[in-house]
């Protein structure tokens, strides 16, 4: 069964962005835009994790979190809170109410996905998706190993993270800047052409003669993991 995540957020563009990225990770995602609707939904069934905005119509995220912690069915359910309030006193208040983690807007989507993964690993170790598969390529997040057609490939740490990032979203084209942010981090200042060097190294490790290349170069845009490769091999 897939891991179920409920997004409680009234900003529709942000909800769509989160849904896209979480579904790319293999999670089953639902969303509601009001706090009172979320409370009703959570009485019907309990997801594996909730991403909860602080400021919501109907019922605030803080109050909803407090009520969830008061119910036996949801007292241990992981809650990741989103907020524009970055002050330390507000972070303390959110965590004191029962949130397991706290992300301040605007945030890095790869960082949020990593925090979701960490919360799920702590709460339900058996629910975290440790394997990414596409075509004849298999990437194991736990052991940091990659196989193609049953043959183990030897990748450097950066090439591993680059492949993992691309495989999470088959078909999506990432610019060099997006790859730098997602793989190297937003606080690292290096030349965008560094991406080209590591893509070249990744291709060399992945592809033997006459094997199809799963990495697609999109001129003027960047790189993607070829979704047709994932479907046909």
C-alpha cells in the first residue's frame, strides 16, 4: 500500500506544487483547503502524515494540530507545519502545540520532501520508499547502490544524488539552476556548467555500448530522466 499524505493548505498553487513532487516520490496525496474540512476528513480515516498550514480558513492549523493531539487516533500521526512566521517564538509555539517539524515559507521543495521522508522513517520505518525503479535501473536509497540490468554501477556521491533527483520526476525537465538547488543545495555557489560535468560522468557510469541513454538533454532548457525509458524497458 502507498504511503498516504494529506495536505491542508489554502494556497492552491502551493498545494499543486507539493502534490506533484510528493506523487513523484510515490506517495498517495489528498488535499483540502480549510481547517474545518480537514478535521472532518481526519475523522473518516487517518493518513500516514499531514502537511498543515498555520493560517487556514475555518479553523487555524495551530488549533487543528492541538485537537489532533488530543485524539487517540491521531495523537502520534506525524504533522509537518508550514508557515510564513519565521520568528523563534512562533516556531516554539508551533512545536509546543504538537507539530513534529516546522518549515518556513518560502522553502525549498527538495528540503521539504526530505523532511517528509525523515518524519515517515521515524514514525513508520516500513513505509518509506527506499527503492526507485525505472526501466532496468534500480536505485536503493538505504544502501546507496545503483543497479542496471542486475549489474551494480559505481557512482560518486554527487552522481548518485543527481540520478536520484532525476528519477523522482521522470519526464520533468530541470534547468541547471534547479539541479544545482536540488542536488547541491541553495547555499552552494558553483558554476552551472558543473552540472554538465556531472551529467557526463553519470552517463558514462550508466551506459554501456548500445544501451539506451535514460538521461535526455533538452537544448536551451536542461536535463530530464526520459519517461519513455521508464515505460518501455
